C-alpha cells in the first residue's frame, strides 16, 4: 500500500473518531424528550426492556406501530390515533429500541419485534386487537397477527415495505456492515442522521407537502435519536438486519387486512400488485396528495379509510384467527 493511501486511510479513521468523540460528548447529557402524546401513559415489563405506551378512546382495541428510523417513536402515529380514538380504543406503542421504551444492548432482528408485539397484545391488551403498522412495522404487524391467531382482529398496512424479493434477502455482507456501524465510523453516521438537519431531510423526503412546523418536528426526532443506547437498534436497521417480507404470513392470515398507500410516494409501481397477488381479496386504498407517510400528510384521511373498511370488514368480528 502506498504512503498516500495509508495517510488517506488514517485521515478517514481519525475524522470518524473525532466525530464519534463529539457525538459521545453531546450525548453525555441526553436532550429532554418532548411531552408524550395524548392518552394515559403506561409501561409493560417485557423480558428484554420496558415498553412505553399511551392509550385513549373506547371500543375495539387497536394497536398502532410506528415505522423504524432514527428518532422514531409512537408520536408518528398520534395524529391518526386521535381520529381513530373516536370509535376505537387506541394504544400507541414505542417499539423496543425507540421512543421512550427500553434499548436493550443486543443485535436486533425481526423476531425481537415479533415477540414484543405478540407479548404486549397477549398481556397488556389481553383482547382481540386490530393491528395498524406504518412502514416496516406493517410487515411486523402481519407476522405478529399470524402468530396471535384469534387475538388478531385484523391488520392495516400503511405504506408497507416493497415486497421485491431481492431487496429482502440476507446478503453475506450484512455482518460486516453491522460491525462497521458499531465502530467509530458508525458513530459518525449516527451523528449525522440524528442531527436536526438530517431529520429535516428525512421529513422532506417522506412527506408530500412540507409542513410549517417542520423544524419543530425535526428537532423532536433529533431528541429521540440522541437518547443513550439508540445505536443498537439503528445499527441493525441500517445494516439491513430488520428487513422482512410480510407476504408469506399475509397469504395464510385468516384475519381481514387492508393496505394504504401514498399517491405521491416514490415507491415501486408494482408494489400494490405484489401484495394483491398473495391476497387477492385484500382491499388497497390510495390517499391523494400524500407521500411515503400518508398518515402524517393526511392523518384524518387515513383514519377515515381505516374506519370505513373496519365498519364493513370487522366491526362484528369477535376474533380474526385462522
């Protein structure tokens, strides 16, 4: 290796180490979290971590699950929950490693989330439940519903992951990617993605219309992303360890299901067909003027579509098992 390459490599490592040191210094005093969303707060003592949740409304239980990204929390689903709570008992859950829930110091995988969701419904809700997931958590909601049997009344998938097969495979480089993300280089990546600017860019990509309070929203995401231990779940997420194809579980699911897409989301145009192929009877709705997160662009529009579907498909069901 030439001297110039050695010097360049040393400079890259030194830069990453400096960034990591700065990140640790900033996280020595975690930023104060924004107030919890509406509803009564609670905590469920799951085996790996305490899970934070809020609950409001009355009626059929509905569990709302947020997408996974730096700064994610149940606050993402709060706007939809406010409308749904007029007819359902809504529970907003911070998934393990995110929000106000515990952050176990281990390598995360989809099974960890399946277990948390299933155990939470069995013990913290203890009644047949409608599962509503956004993004990647929509895939987890389907798998959890299949495992819950009659405790799953139905599933709503809001902008689920594109079921493209190849993208959901497990390549050999993932362990190397995970190790890199647990190094000072990964600390530098987390520092950027956890910054207010990085979170603002996420919102700009995910929303069809930039909201007037985007700076406040970005800062809230920053506060959650910089909590101690947040890197464990994020390293697994960015290494690709958390991808999951919900189609096999969806094809055997006995409970009713609904898919909601954003009309202006930059997704694969074949994604609705891929989901429809495994569940031809499953209705799919498109919300005009919305992007990757239709439940944030138009929460009332998404909630109304859920309630309309539920009134037809599931309001009289006493269970949704196979």
